[in-house]
């Protein structure tokens, strides 16, 4: 392994760690269920998982980010429009009807 490859690897690990910490902080600050002494505490793991999934759906598809000026899904080419909360609810209802 060359010294440059080692430096590249260390930089990648540092960036991944920063990104992971930033995402964890965003999730903790956005979802009340992660607070210890709140009324929104999840007793069932299924409801907790659904809350996290709903948060990330809104965060990536229905929210315009300041730095991107569009949603992350639009920036990645996954979505062609900004989703509304009504679109997310309609998708959830369609999924429940199909099951």
C-alpha cells in the first residue's frame, strides 16, 4: 500500500464519520421519539421503525434543502417533482390497500 492510498483511505473514513454523525444529529433533532422524556416515545419497535421511515421519506422527497435548493431525491434523479405530504399519505394508503 502506498502512503497516498493510506491518506485517501483516512480521508474517506473521516468524511463518512462526519456524514454519519450529521445524519444522526438531524434524525435526533427532527424526530421526537428519540428524546428520552417525551410523550411521543415508541413502545413498539414496529411503530418506531415506521416513524423513522416516514421521517426519511419526508426529508428526502418532500423537503427543499438550503444547499441543494431542491430535494435530495430530485438531486439524485430519483424523483422529478417535489412531493407533498398528501402524496406520501396517498402512497402509504395505496400500499396498505394492496396488502
